[in-house]
């Protein structure tokens, strides 16, 4: 099932993040695989009303999660990670749809995210889910700041894109 995260879920989210990052090693992006997961303090910042959703197994333990923050009046997906043991079963798409429902309920017109342009399970995946690439000239100030922060973190070593999906009403 999909539900909102609680503070007791956060260590499991770190484990998911490390496991979900491992496939980047196979495509020559070891720095991404080796990037430490968000700290508990980082994750706690997202624990406001409706900002972390988890997909759970039968034991209610998270097997996938999505982080969201509102950026320039859009629901910005900061991270989606699915444990590889549970990948390719639609959990990523369901978490994103859940954020879409939340955005709809909060009168936000779109979902946004930043991701790697050429990683098969990043931009091409999001395109299959209805996201479209934004031109740099279309980035709102908050998205520009996010891209700058990511560049400082070294993520621009590979092509990055910002994407947007209108909220279905
Ligand atoms: C991207 C991610 C969230 C997708 O979650 P998921 O639950 O596996 O995805 P879904 O079941 O909704 O969709 C499956 C589709 O994702 C894409 N996909 C998932 N894993 C893939 C892989 N290893 N290689 C290529 N495409 C992949 C494919 O399009 C796949 O469709 P297919 O199985 O018919 O080929 C998950 O792979 C993940 O956590 N990756 C690591 C973290 C990450 O890169 N997050 C996104 C960037 S912020």
C-alpha cells in the first residue's frame, strides 16, 4: 500500500536509497552509486504534511519512497527510489500518481523534477509517464536554484534535465 511516511520509516528509506543507487555503478556513474543517502535530519525536513510517501510491503515496511516539496507553486519531486527487489512493478509510477493526486487537491497545476537525461530509468522513464523536458529559459527561479545546487554537488558531470507534467484534473 501507499501511505505517508512517519519518522520510524526514515532508516528504511536510507537503505532503499543505497540499494536503488547501485545500478548507477553498472553504467559508469559510480559517484552517484557511492553518494551517501540523505541523513535522517535531511529526511525529517520532508516530514511535514504530505511530503514523503512510502510504498510498503505486507509487513508495512517501506520498499519504495518519494520526496516532494512545493517549488514555485508546483509539486517538485525531489526523489523517487524503489528498492531493486521490488522494481518494475509500477511502484514508481504509483508514487508519482499519488503526488499528482496531492497536487490536484492543493490546486497545484504541475509536477516538476530534475533528473539525468541519458540514464534509461531517469528522463526516458519519466517521458513514458508523461513528463516533458523544459528548456532552460522556461525554468522558474526555484528550479534554477535547484539546478545550481545540483551542479555544486557535482551532478552536472552528466547531462541533467528539468521536467514537468501537468496535473490531471
Ligand atoms: C526510476 C525508478 C524510481 C522506477 O521505479 P519502478 O517502480 O521500477 O518503475 P515502474 O515499475 O513504475 O516502471 C518500470 C519502468 O521503469 C523503467 N525502468 C525501471 N528500471 C529500469 C532499468 N534498470 N533499466 C531501464 N529502464 C528501467 C522502464 O521503463 C520500466 O518499464 P519496463 O519494465 O516495462 O521496461 C527506480 O528504477 C529507481 O528507484 N531507480 C533508482 C533511483 C532513481 O534513479 N530515481 C529516479 C531519479 S530521481
